[in-house]
C-alpha cells in the first residue's frame, strides 16, 4: 500500500508557473505518474518517470513546458509546470504503479490547478 498526498495546486494566470508535489509513504520501486482530469473530460496521463528516475515520458500537450522529477531520498515527486495555458486547468493526480506502461496502482486525492485570465 502506497499513500500519496499532492500539493501545490492553485489559481494562476496564463504564462505563469506552478510546481506540484507528491509525497509518497514509500514509493521504492514504483514508477511515478501525474494524471489530470478536466470537467467533462477523460483522465489524461500527463507525465511519468521510472522508479530509477532514468526515463520519462510526456503528453504531447505538455512537452517542453512540464517536467517530472523525483527526490528519492524524500519520497517526493514533482511536476514543474511552466507557461501554463487555459487548457491545463484540471484536477491533477499523483499515481504510483509497479508497471510503467499501464494504468493502475495507487492514487492520491488530487490537487486543483486553475489557469484563468
């Protein structure tokens, strides 16, 4: 069982930045992922990182703007979001899963990101 707690969401204007944090009870050997879900839309995988931190992937919509990285010594995973756009507005969820390529595992409660002018 892995417990995940997200933080760092908020209300920002287009072009601004936010950094989301995910604190894990113990994410050793778990791949870490960030998903988001906007009202009326399906959940979307935003970014993921392997348990070793050596490989990452990003959704096309966030490439070049978002960065996922971890701090293994503190069981923390971050999502740095730059140049935020209106369409980035969503609830963001942290996920820990043994498998890098499929959906499943453990979920946090989410943190709201709202981009509005």
